[in-house]
C-alpha cells in the first residue's frame, strides 16, 4: 500500500472521532489556583487581605475552603476576619480584589458572570458586607454595585449569576469586603471560586480531519481556533502547533470538504471556492498564528456571516516537500 493510501485510511478511521463543542463562548475564567492577574487592595488592619489560597481548612458548617481545588479567592488572615471582640476589640478589617480587564464584547450580543461563593460571617449587609462591583476598566462610575448573600451567616458553596451588558465594553470585576465594626469578627469570611464570564456566541467547532505526521517532526500539525467566534466582534484567530520549526505556512478556508492525498499529507478542503489566508512564519516553536479579518474576505464569496460554517486548514513546507495540518470546522455567530 502506498504512503498516500495509508494516509487516506488513517484519515477515514479518525474522522469518526471528531465532536462538536457547543458550549457558550468563554470570555474569561479563573479557578483562583493563583491570583491570576487580580490585584488586591487593603486599607484596614494589616495581615487581613484577599488571597488565592486554601486556609483556613476547617470552616463553619463543614464548608470546604474551595469549590474546586487547590485554592479559592478568600478574605481572612488564614484564621478569621478579625477575631471575636465582644463589645469591641476585634480587628476592623476590609479590602478589595479586582480582576484584570475583561472585554465583554468578545463573546457576542450578551454576556453573563457566574461564580461560586461561600461565606462565614455576620448576617445582613449592615454588619459584615460583601459587595460585587462591575465598573469600567481602570476605574469610573460602577455599572453594577450590590451587597451579595445578605441573608446568610454561614453557607456552603452556592452559585451566583449576573447578566452583563456588552455595551459596557471592557470592565473590571471587584469583590469588596468590610466587617463594618469591631464586634464578632471570628468567622472565616467570604470565599469566591470558579469565576467565569461567558458570551452568547456559541462555541461551536470541531476537528474535521486529522493531519499526517510531518517528516520533520513525526507529528501531525494541529490548528485551533482562538479569539471570538462572533462575526460582529471580528476577533477570530487561528493558532497552530507541532508545525516544523523556522519555516512558513499558508492558511486557507472554504465551505466544501474534500479528501485528497497530496504531497506528504491530505488536503481536506475542496480547492474550488477555497480562500487563501496569510503566509506566516512557524517560528522556533512551530506555532504559526493567523489573525483572520472576517470583515475583509479575499473574495466576496468568502464572506463569513453569522450562522455559517467554514473549514480551515494550513499547508506548509515539510522537508523537501509539503504537507497539510489537520482541518477544523467552525460555525460562527452574531
């Protein structure tokens, strides 16, 4: 059996393994295993601050110090939020934790914030107060500011969700905690975990066909979509991996599939009505990158619209010949 026929057989056997991921597009997420770019502001008693860690391991109601290990974002000194201090004498503590900038427009026409929260503190926002604030990145008047979980003294992990307006643009999310007095501050405080901002744009893509191993690396070159699947946002990108190093690759896309053994690999997109993307370097790590301008197709017939499905692949120099990456299928949204 020739090398090309063997490649074709491998392609046919692997095609059935592909699957579409239909989740909402993730704009931003963190599991707080580290502070992950969040900044911490402390303006009250020293030693009490927001941190990404796991203490105290033992908390009221048996609640774990994280929703998913190994850590959460929580406010305390590793033990409590200020001490007992009946009739005064406990530490007066407060502080904030603020996210990196988050571009809400990257995920389509709407966005949602969700996170898990667990608290051990005094009830009601007139005593201990945990506030969620969403404001423009860099500061400014808050778009949203509320005291969350006002009726709970101690609770196990519960999910909190909040619709966000994409017209707010690039925002920062903050959690602010304040004990408000120097009494009864012996609780372990507020704990936040698994924060995610998702957009309305469906995250819909799959691997359409598997590439053939390169004579240079022994591995098939792989493409992955990154950025936004939203046509209106126009921030779609392709990232390659396991390409031969220090050479060049050309991306291309089309609406029709094919199975054509060619060069050292398989072309998985029909040559007719396919559209060329840029020639880019694979660089020292074999990771080419394409910024795909959805608003400026190579030809009018290559215009990407919401709801349309397109196939993307790359051709690259492979030793004395050439080869193809795998091909991916992407469905775009508004």
